C-alpha cells in the first residue's frame, strides 16, 4: 500500500530492521502458530495442492505428505462428509461462484475428529479461466461443541413442563421467560417485548380472580404466594397452571420484581414424545462475537491489536499500541496477573478469565487464550492472545443465579420442638443441589418434610433439572400418598425429563413427627433414599452416629423402580440430624486431599450444643478453611434438624 509523503510521521515508527523481508519470518511464524491453515490448489479433478501451510500439522499431517501426494486432501476428510463436500464444490464450479464457505470434518491419523470452516476463493488467469483455488481452513471444533452443549441445554428446557419467568412491577413485558412457553403456541419474544401481555393468555373467566388474588397478596405484604388459574393456548386449548411467585421488595417495601415458576398441572402426559409440538420451532440465534487479538513484546507492551480488541475498549488501535494491557485491567485482575505472572508466562499456552475497563468506565469481563510465539530455533518473538468479551454470558448467569436463589427457602420452618437450618452454595454461579421444607396435609398432618437433592454435575443444565424436580415435588406433596409413592412419582417424571441427557438425581426425603406434646417423649422419623448418601443422626448423650440408610436407585434412571421407606421411633430431644450432599465430604484442598466424613462428623460433634444455624455455619466455615481458598469442585448443601424439646434455642 502506497503512503502519503505529506502525512505526518506515525507516533510509533517501526523499529530498525523491520523491512518487508525482515517481517517475513514473523509473518510466517504468526501463520504457523495461528489456527488458520492456508492452502492453494489446482482447478483439476484431483484438486491437487500446490501449497499448504506447515500448521496443517495441528491435524496430524505434514505439509510434505499432502504436497507430495502421500495423502490426497479428500483422504483426510471424514468419510461421511466426502460426498457432500464433492457435490458442493461441483455445484459452485457449475455456477461459476468464485468465493464460497464450507464446513466439514477432518480426521487425524489417530482418529481424532476436527470440525473446520473452509473459506475458498477462485483465481482466474488473463483469459478469465479459473486456474487455482486458495483460502484458509479454520478449526471450529470448540464452536461446534459449544453449539452442541447449547442444543442439549435447550433440549432440557424444551422437554421441561416448568416455565420460568421474571417481570418488573408495573411493566407489561417480561424481563425473562423461558423458551418453552412456546409449547403453548406463544412467541417468547412477544412476551418479553410486551406486544403480548401475559394476561392476554389467561382464560377470560379467571382475569378478575387472578387480579384480586395478586392484589390481596400484595396488601398482605407476602413475599411468596401460590395461585391456580387457567390459560388458553394459541390453539384454543385450556390448561390449568400452578403459579408459584416470589416477590422482591425495594427499600420502601414496594414490589420491585415478581419471579417464579409456572407448572402445568393439567393431567400429565406419561411420555415426552406426546408433548404437543409447537407450530413454531424455537429460533436459536448463535452470535459469534469477533474476538479481540493482541500481540505483546517481552515487556508485555502491545505491538499490535486488532480492531475488535480496540472497539471492545472504546479506543482507536493506535491509542493502545505501545502500552501495557495492565493499564486498562481491573484492580482484581491486575493483582491476579501480577501474582501469577511467572507461572503464566512459563506456559506456552494459557487460558484465564479477567476483566478490562473500557474508556467509558464499563467493566468488560473477558476470556483470554494466550501463547508465546517462537522462531524455528526456539527464540522468543512475541506473546499473543485472543481476548473474548463474555459480558452476555456473565449477565445471563447472574440472572439465572438470582432466579435460582429465589427458589430456595427464604427462612427455616418454625415447629414446636425443632430447630431447622439449611444452606446451599453452588460451585459455579448456579448449581444442581437443592433443599426444601414442606408439609403433607393429606398424608402426614403435623409432620415436617425435608428434602435434599443433588443433580449429577453442576451449571446451567443441572440447575434447570433441579428447578423441574422442585416444582414437581411441591405439587406432589399436596396430594395423598405414602412417602415412597411420592418418590416413585418424582422418579417417573424425571425419567421423562432426563432421557438422553446422561443426567440423574440423588435425593433424600425425611419426615419428622412434630405432633409430640411431651418434651421428653420419643419422636418418629420416616425417610426414603434415592441413591443419596444416608443422613446422619447424632446422639450427643451416647456420642454415636447412626446412618439413616436404606435401598434406593438415583432418580431419572428406571421409571418403575420400587422405592421403599424406612422409619425410626426412638428419637429424642438433644439429637440432631444432618442431611447433606457429597460436595461437603468430597471437597478438596490444594494438595488434592478430601475433606472426608470423619471431619464432617467431628464438626457436628464439637458444635452439637449450638443452634442449628450455628452448626450449618460451622460446617461451611470448616470446609472453607480446609480447602485453603480452592474453589469448591461441586455444589455444597447441608440441612441440620435439632430436636430441642418444647422450645428452640432463644
């Protein structure tokens, strides 16, 4: 590109020796270290390659193998993709299309499969004939895996009968509604924009009642209420809905947000394939934001950044070159980078999350993938990094975290002779652990129900399944039935929802008789296990631990598994019951040592005279100290029930 001699000299002139010839090794090094493979081939039936960059080796082949004909390019394409790929190329040639994009799979010599995106451009000679094709092949395996992960998560939502929502008080549109509202024929975007009001889908005969009940709950200052009403689907079908809503109040006691779950309590279908197919498929928009790219010298000062990186921060590229990225890094991220600088730079490839501060003060969370460029002799050239803005993911997780937190009990139940406390801490922003308290008015009047569950894994999909289980169980306990029957009904529902997801749920349900009037009388316990670690009953007087065990397969595996309940009739004041998840005893310290159940029991023993809340706090504090700052690898949940006689601790 020619330069304008009248233009002012650049603020950062190239260093001496940076001629085009000098830059060729650097350019080649960048190409060979980059994920983009360059190629040029003849326009013949064999599609013979005349050039391919050395970084084809990332797929297990050398450039020489392909250029000398030991492998044809078609040989390394996945067999299932070859016919489609050949047909597309033939059609592009017939149409005279000079530029096209294809996606297909490559197979390495050891059988590893890579998804690639092929950007091809035709070359013409002076007579207009196509003589060559050239282009780049990019590894898009990570993107394809992300798309598949998202497809699996959406599949869970699509199959779930539970609709999640959140709205701002006084606003027609919804802040959030889960995509599966489309199962009733309505567009979730229309509900979010407010072009379709939620009241429009409620049966007209229920409008007045619904408005009256919501107003009454507000006047009473309730932070949670349950409603039942009908909705009319887009096709005119009538469905009954159980609406469990929690209210978020502002500092003046006025409702700020309403959020909760809508459960279809019309006669449940037994098979997931019988779910009504929506006339309109979910539209999935996968936006791949352009990644930022930076190149740094040995002193970690920018020698180059691309437009996407500069735009991410609100600067022009020339304003950033020559400066250290630490200048626009948040204090927390800067402290991390400075503390771990030697360790990170010692790695040829490194990945970490951080946060940058844009020109307007906006904090931009980023995911950084970096490595070190070296020449053929191993000498340092530059540090490079791809920087991805993950603001949207962080916002989505923050909203999901808030919704999930609102679904956990806001306060322990108050029962004569009992103290109860519980806590759940997810290993990520949201998790798959769950605990709840419930009454069983039809089958066990006066008893207190406690449930602790653990979805296999953690993260978004586990949290969605936990929400499904919670909503179904809250609905089921209101109907008559023995404790084992309730577990079997929950299992059948989860088998349908978890089919094909590879997930399962362990669960422990416990009933405590709260009807004992005599402070010294023996109490009763009933429980059912579904693959969950047994609860522990500790007797401080005898200093003994008893496991509340029993048979039981995890939920979501076999739809006809016969769960059975156990009982104990000799519990007395002074004893305590601990129901937890394996995230406690499987927590690890920096050396990889497990916390273990013996440490857990010792904490219960030492604090057995404390309140239930203090015992929960003591366990979480002890596990945190043991882990020495290492993040929990699994969600951690614990419920403590103390039998205290006639009255709880003051």
